[in-house]
């Protein structure tokens, strides 16, 4: 879609705007897609909302905290195999 081809839409009485199908298809914005709305000097900018809330590396790795003595690779392999067998039985 070039600059020459201008698409228009209408704001409903409920304040809803229907994006033209060509735009939705090009952006792969299906029904239910959440968009952020930003006001800019040139108008309004729509962008897909992030799927996850922002987080930090420290917050993510803090959830992996392990208290105890470190295991060897062989000990970890045994523990993983034991858990795999347990889950296969369930």
C-alpha cells in the first residue's frame, strides 16, 4: 500500500474505529489483538501491545534461586532421569 492509496474509516458513537482489512492483514492483527495508542506530532500511532509485562534479568533469575550444595553434572542427570520416570508413571 503506497502513500498515494489513502484508506479511511469512521469513529462510531462508541468511539470505536475499524481498521481496514488490508492494514489488519498486512500487520497480521487478528481479532483480539491488543494495541497501544500513542499520540504523536503527526497523529495517532497504533502498535501491538507487548505480550508480557516488562521484567528485569534480576527478577527472572531470582525466581531460579537454589539454596543448597551444587550438584555435579552426573547428579543432575540422575535427578532429571528420576523425574522423567516419575512423570511417565503419572
